[in-house]
C-alpha cells in the first residue's frame, strides 16, 4: 500500500515547535525504566504463522530513531520510541516481561516447578514466540498457570500459544480470571464485533504503511498482531478483593476493579516479590474512558476510587508496579506517586466534567475548554497518547447525559448524507465549498476544512477535488496528533479516500471466542443478525436440547424478533436440535443446514426446513462498511 506523501504544513510545524518548548523532553527517566533489566531480544523479531505469513514484526519500527520528523507530533514520537523497545526484561528476580511482541505485554512469574503466564498477548503465534524467548534465557520451565487480568482480546488471545486445552482440562494448568470474564470476553467481541473490528482497523492503523508519514503506534503500544486469536475458558474465578491464591508456590493477593478499564478486571499483588501488577488501570498514558473502536463508557469515578484502594492495600509495601502495557516503575515512593497521579487524573476528569454539566455545558464545549492541572499536564504518563482529554471528557458527558445535548435543534437532525446535500446547497455548490475549504486548509484550520469537505463527500462521493483535499486534510490532522489512535484514524481515513477501503485486517470474533458463548449469548448473537423487516411475517419455533447439561430452550421467531425461553413449553416445536454445550456453537460457526449441523454432531428432528427459513433471514455484518464516504457496499 502506498504511503502518504505530503509534507507537514507550516502550521503543523509551528505546533510541534511549541510543544517541544512546553514539555519536559529533558526528562529521560522513562527511557531508563523501559530498558532496565534487559535480558535478551529476539533477532530478527519477525513472527510467522504456519503458512509463513508475518503476523508481527517489531523491526518495522526501526525508523523510530533520533528527533521527531516534521510529520509526527514530537510527544507521540517519544512515546512510540519507548513502546518500540522489545525483548525479555527482568522486573524483579522471579518476574519477567516480554515487551514489543504485540499490542500488550506478557509477564512470566516463576514458581517452584514452572512459570505462571500473565496476559498471553493477542495471538497464539506471538505468545508462543514470547514464551520461547523466555525459555531461551530462563530454561524450559513448564507453564503451571495462566492469568487473564481482564477480558480484552490482547490479554487472552494467545493462550493456546502457552498451554493446551488438554493440560487445562486435566487440572495441570489453572486459568485464573476475574468473575464474569467469559461473558464479557465473548459479548464484546461478538455482539457488535463486526463494527468494532472495522473501527479498530482505523484505530490501530493496521493497514497503514509504517514510517514517519504513516503508522508508528497507538500510544498504548505499536499495533495489533494479525495471527490466530484463541481462548480457553477460566477454571478459577477471582470474586472478591483480598482473595488469595497460591499456585506453584507463587502467592497472589487480588484486588477486584470492575467497571474500570474493563467491565471485569483485577489487579494482583505478589507479596514475596513486593510487585504489583496494575493490569491496565495504571499505565504510562491517559487511558480511554470510551475507546474509539466503540464500547460501553467506562466509569472514571470507580477507576479513581479503585486506585485509591490500591494505594491503601499495597502502597506501603510495593517496590515495583508493572502493567500489561508499557514499562515498570521502581521504588516505593515513585510507585505511590505514579498511582496517585493516575488516580487524580481520572478523578479530575470525572468531577470537573460533572461540575460543568451542572452549569449547562455540553460535551463538545467541555472538551474544548477544560484543561488538566499543570502537574498532570506535564506528567508524561498522564499525556493523551491512547485516551485523550478531548474524547474522554465527551465520554463522561455521554455516560451521564447521553447523546442529546438538550438543544431542540439537535433532537431530530438529518443523517450525514442528507445533511451533506443541504450544506452543499447552502454553501453555493460543491465547487464553492471546496474552494472555501482550501482557504481554511491554507490557513491551518484543518478541523473546519474536514467538517465542510466531509459534507461535500457525503453529498457527492465522486467529487474528486473534495476527496483529494479531505484526504490531505486528514493527513495534516494525523501529523499533528499527539494521540496515537487519533493519528491512525486520520491517516486511515486519508488512505481509504485515496486508495479504497481496506476492510478489517484483524477480526476478534474467532472460533474460540464464539465457542465460549453461553447458550443464551449464542442465541442473542443469532438474534442480532435477523433482518427484522424481512422477518415480519415469519413464524417458527425451534427447541434446543443440550444432552450433556439437561437444558432445553425454546427459540421463537415472531414479529421479526428471535426470542428464547428455558421454560417448558406446552406446544410442540417445528424442529428439535439435540446437541451438547461443546457442539452447540456450530449454529454460529458452520451454518444452519441440516447437513452442516449433522457434521458438527447436532441431531435435527421434526421439520428441518425451518432451519433454511431461519438461515435465509440472517443478515451478517459487513466487515468493509463505509466510514469516510456514504457508500454502503452490497
């Protein structure tokens, strides 16, 4: 894919110069911490799938040397250089991390006989490579447990690269996770998974050429590996703060933190090592309160309160804090300062947003005007590399107030394409609007140029001048962004305007994830795909019998809605499917024909034609839906 080619504009260059003068670039502590304890690197770094394709190659970020070029925000350049440092690192004796092998870190805690693996990356291939690097330097220790700190795919997807279902089923390798892990892991990646994956392609810059004018990281890490995403269900739930578990001689004390960075999450303290794993609740960036790929809005009030609890529980003991992203912080005083400032960051965002909400401010006004206190503004770990002050403040507004800002004029607005046509007419035609946008572009007002050019593109998608200038505008906005995901989103938009849609490089709703759905969640996943208008006049019933658990469900399609009940029914269903909890996911994975279900071990009795009728009404998501243009591919 071709790289972008325009140079940075004078206004972007001036912006970067001002930032260089305002932030403490002479502070090199993070670089000392990010390289401390290096044991060894994987050289070359490229990691391959079975078919030979490259799923990850940290060496492609070798260009991150020297001072920032004009096409990159110097603060983001600094963060990307730190994130690109790869290898096996000793956190403290007995605890090791592999960094720079995927979007996240994987940590290894040595036990009496083997090693516990904490957060095994996104894919099977990268996790296996990380374990191999660990074993190369620390010996061929068997994996004796796996921990998932929370149900985001970069913290469980590589599990089959470090252990097997056989070892888990035999009780040799417990899988430890917070309560309700599986429900959240499966639902987030399946219910709106297609849309989230498509938007993730923008957010993580997966299709961008890597380089000073393209992708260089997300602020949280570099990008997402493209290998095989796996999942093995937990065998040991952590349910309460203070719960202690000892596995392979490793003592662990857990702190529950639901509703923070993930709906189910725990922090874990290793008392014999005086080491705290902060999961993803205290990292070297302001985190997302609403991730730009889409998710439920997170709770900054709970987040800050849990970090206060962390300090109360472990602050007088911990000598190091490490996380599932970035690099550790050593020394008790620095640990407490770091967690305290992270705590104050989320508390400030929350409380000040509510203060201004109660004065009648709306989200876009709050995000434009509210600034962080000077200490937090100048703390590198509180900068908006992944989350941002701007979109986090809007997220808090959304959490409390919803999408409607209270202005009646905004209650029933036209959708983008209809708005575009009206704005273009109001502006005197497409050519006139493009001419005005070019003036704004030349003046460095890229935000306004993007606003009005987007209206032209939605009104007249084939207007080549509008598309070209909008791509150039997105490019400048990307060059200026301190936030890694903002840069990726702007540059991805430019790429699709210039070269066409690139789809969804990484899909997280893998077979393993779908297999983890409960029966009810699986039925919900099918119901979401029903084309309601086409199903208005259809009526059918299907009974699902699970032979191994003695469960029975009635599925009913009526009035365009597929519903289900576990209660005994008086009437006879049109068809009966007899399955087990292991074979049931074939309903979503292998199609709904009687032949495919039989091949999967599901028996069909009664009127099998209802399956074809149901299948004909399914309308799966589009992994290539339009984002920066109005087209909806057929």
